[in-house]
């Protein structure tokens, strides 16, 4: 597929921007420029009168990990300078001194120091908001504000700054499409604190992460998945280095949340959970919907499917299904206030926002989301049971399987645990 142009050079040599983005880019660079020698397919220019450090390397990345070769060249040549990597609106800079990484920076929100402190569990989200507000008010750096507020000690901050540099480095070298520029020499004003990280070791770790994470993703698609402990096989215990992660696998916390509690990032926790899964000590579940409306909408998918099966041509049992569900709901305890004004609608679904208001009005003492899910499992379970009594055996079996798949994120046996035939188990109807 041909790439859309950003610039057009007409027969007189006049340069015209094509599109808003190109126009904005050129306006931001208004002034006089000097064209540098380049191949016919490349335009390279530098601003007249601006003192620039020598540009030693420049190019385009078009495959994941391709930037590793560039970084390897910098390390082997013991270059001193700044590698700047552009990916759409993201800009990362890695600073080298005689081939070793001494600093890195990024404009990505998740790679800023405050976010790193939060992701490692050094501070809470509320403390991060306070730190950012203090930094904006006083003009101090985020790290300085965190120390001043006594949220972190200087030693801990130094370690976190090192982890921030590592994470920016790994993110940069893993890019699949980007452009890069390496300028000789260091601008000390851009270096908040000098570190000394071996580039060779960083490259080896980056390569290992790519290979291992690709393997882990077959079992654990993202850090939003939830690990839970299983009954351990007879006599099997976790290795000492995995005990801390295992203790956090309670079936509620996601991998990202576990990382924040124990001060590890996604890759480290994912690797530990994968090892625990392989040992039969942990199973993983997809992320559950969060918030009352999201939970209702997840159950609505199943309710629509149940009603659709009974309304289908050749079945025509929708009216009987609806009558039975209404009798069940009006005669069963909490469903009257829970579903007041919420339906069911013609397709069987419930109005999520109205259910949310009803849950709030009921002032449930236990966890509202867990309580709601329990009630709706009972409601959907009855609807599925009633549909089973109205459908031919083959259609009933197929419907049970479809509903089970829809409700997996809400309640399922963890992957790696004992098999389960169905998420919602309908009562025996035959």
C-alpha cells in the first residue's frame, strides 16, 4: 500500500505541506534551513545559525528489535551522545557516555518518574496526585517533590530512577516502527542524575524479554489477567523466589496490581505467574468487568442470547420464557428492589444504569459488585434453566455452551485448574 505524502515539492522547488499534521510541523519550524547532501529519496536539512552537535547516525526502524543493532554499534564504538527515538507523538531519548547508558527520558505518560513510582508500589495513586500537584505549584521535579512530602527516601528514589531508565530503554529498542537520530556529545542540562548501566547487559535483557514475553502471552494475554491459587499437587511447593508472588494470587488482584503491591513490573510478575501456572500452583482468569454497569452489560449478553434462542423461528417459546422469568423475579426476595425500573426489556436485557442506582439505594454491606454478580448469576441461571425446558435437547446443549463462554470473565475455573463444563450450571430440566 502506497504511503500518503506529507510534503509536495512542485516544479519551482517550492515545498507544500499536505494535510494538517504536515502543516503544523512546518509552522513549528519556521525559519531558514540548509539542505544537507542526501540520496535522491531523502531530504535532510539543518536550521541556519543553530549550533548542532554532529549527527553521527540516523535512520528508520521497520522491524521489532531493529534498533538493537544501532545501540550495539553505539556500545561497541564507545560513543558518547544522545539517541533520540520518535514513534508518532512519542519521543524517547537515551544518553550514552563511552557506550554506557547514563540517563533516559520519555514524554510517554506511563514512563514518567511519577508513574514508575506508582507502578512499583513506592507510592499510592493519591500520593502521586499530591506529588504532581506539588511539583506543578513549586516548579520542582517530581522526585524532589516526592522526597519533600516524605513519600519516598532518597535511596529509594535513586533506585526507581534507575528502573525508569531501564524501562524507557526496553520500550525504545522494542519498537517496530520509528525514526532515530544519534548526536555526538552530551547536553548535561538534560541529564537529571547520572547513572552507569552496562549497555550490553541491557540489550541481552531486552532480547530475553521479547522472546519470553511472546511465549508467556500464549497463556497470559495481558497484565489485566487475574491469577488465583489452586490446590497444590501433593508435596509440591513453590521455589523460594516465587513465594511472594504466590501469596498475592488471591483471585481478585490482576498481574498489574500484584506488581504494584510487591514493587515489580509487568514482565517480572508475568514470568513468575507463568512459572507458577506451569507448576500447577496457580490458574489465570481473564479480567472481570469493573463497575456495576459493566457487570450488568456482561450478563445482558447472556440474557439476550437466551431470549434469542427461545424467540427463534420454529421454537416460538419466548412468551413462555418471559412469563416464567417474571414470576421468578417477583417471587424471589431481593430481585424486586434490584430490578425496579430496570426491565427486563423485550430482548431480555436489563438497564445497566438503573440497576446501578438500585444497588446504590440498597446500601449493600458486602462488596456491591460481588453481591450483584451473585444475584445475576442466579437470575441468568434460572433463565437458562427455563429455556432448557422449552428447547429441543440439541439446542439446549448449544445454548448452555454459548452462555458459559459469554460469562467466562465473570466466573470460571482458572486456566490451569480443573476443567469445568459450564460457567452457569442450569438445573436439571429433563
